[in-house]
């Protein structure tokens, strides 16, 4: 294929003016189809990467990289555990917490929620709750004041705002003169936060650590310790190391286990979208087959002359492989260039389309993200382009093989 003579003839066929303009049209269509397929794949996958990155950042802004708990209940020696965890070289921060699964009640409105007791100054080491506050401050959570910070959607459902009262009802029970009663306590709403994820905005609330311990009747114990690591992608390995250092007496789970189903669904979605969009490239590659079959038919006499002059069947095959490969290569390079440029500038392009047609693709009153994020991955660009080019090369094999089977006597019989 890379011999000078087949390379020269193949490239000459590619740029020469053909007698049959329909063949030229099919060649151009194939090239444009490969370009558009690659552009679509790069842009769509880059936007999906952007969305995944945005969602991941929002989740990890509130979730810890790893969580240490006692499988037998409250952690009484949490201060010593906290000291040992912070001494690990790969731990950035650690904070104790008390977790309460309960119900929040305001008048006739009732909603289940995960209520977490925290120490505001220590919580800053593992999460960015302070940066998600819409009203109020994390520092308003003071021991003994029984104040609560609610997610924006949860507060809207309960119909409360800063200064209003909500009742927290827990599964714990207390014996009273009138019988067994659930433990409940009135809290004052001191702030509202918004992460942009329903898991938190609709189902989470925060109180002070000691208030949560009193509510759960933990005494001086806590539910566990939340940990932030130097590298969140190494969380599974580092979590095992920390658990081993602590003697294996505590249960330690990392963020990849807590959100494994969600991130697996995102990965499957991206994979399936890639397969569907790659069909565009497959159709364009099939057009290369049609183009070369027609070129082989049109060039029967040329092939016969070349065979007569001593060109081997293998080199005849290489001539037409060069022609089809050139179409695929040009389409691939154009697709890479246009796709990467468009993916890098997807927000201004979408903004221009919205202004031109007076539409809004992501309504900020409905979606938390009002702009299309884009994150171009070099691995995606290379795999898409490499796959498209490989498919283009494979598409040349059958027509080129047919050309190599041409018999000179048969082809020149009626010339």
C-alpha cells in the first residue's frame, strides 16, 4: 500500500477529474459523512463528560471520600480514631458526624430526611456545605440551640424558611407515663442550602453534632468519622490502608461504593450513546465501499493496462486502498479539527443559536444547570478518530480485492 507507484496512482485517482460525476458526489458524501459522524461523537461525548464532571463535583462537594463507622453502633472512642485518621499521610481532613434517619414535620407537612449532626468548623475539612449556603450560615449551628439547616427543596416542601420551626421525629423511642413514644425535638430553621442535586436538596438537613447525639441518645458517642483524601480516585485503596491501620475493627466505605450504581449508569449511558452515534460513521464507511466499487467498474481498462505492464494484483489492490484510505483520512482529520473546536466552544455556539431562534434549551427555572458544560477528553478524541479511520480502511478491502481480480483480456475485449 505504501509502495511509491500504488501510492502515486491511488492519490492521482483521488484528485483527478472523473468522467462520472456521480462517483465524485458519492466520494464527497462519504467524506462529509465521516466528518459529521466524528464531529457529532466528539461534541456529544464532550458534553456528556461535562455533565458527568459537574454532577460528580456536586456530589463530592457534600459527600466524603470515605466514611468510617462502627458496625455495632455508636463510636465512643471517636476522638482517638479521629487523631489516628488525621495522622495518615494521605488524609487531608476528617470530621465526626451523627446521622439520624427521621421525619421532619411542619403542621400537616411531613417528609422523610437524613439529618446529619456536624461540627461546622470540622465539617469544612471534608465538605463544602459553607459554599452551598443560600441563606444563613453554617456557623449558626451552635451546641444546645437546636438549630437546623435544610435543603432548598425540602424547605419548600415543608413551607418553612429561616426562623420557622420544624419537628424532627426519630425512630428512637422513649418510655413515658402514657407509653412508648418516638423521640422528637423542635428545631429552629437557621439556614437553607442548595447543591443542585435532589438527593441533598430534597432529602438532607444538618444540625449540630451534640444536638444530634442528644436526639439519638448517644451520650458522648458519634455515628462515625467522615474522611477527605489527597486523591479521591485512590479512595478504595487508601480506605483499605486506613482500615488496616485501625486494626480492622471499623467499617470503612468509600464514595465509589456509595454512588456505584449512579456512576455505573452514567458510564453505560456514555457507552451506548457512543455506539449509536458511531452508526453515522458506519454509514459513511459503507458509502466508501459503494464509491470504490463504482470506481473499479469505471477503471476496468486502466486496471487491465496496469496489469499488462506488470503491476501485480497486490499492488492493484493497494491503488484502490490508497484512494479509499485518503477519503477516510481527510474526513477523519476534518472531523477531529471541527469536533474539538466545536466542543471547546459549545457554550457560545449554543448561546448564538438560542439568541437567533429565541429558544432556551436549558431553562434555569427547571434545570439546575443553565449552560451546556463541555469537557474534551483526549482519549475520547483519539479513540473516535482511530475507530473511524480503521473502519474506512476496512471498507476499502472488498472493492480493492475485486480490482485485483480483474482479468486484462476480459477488461480490454471491447476496448
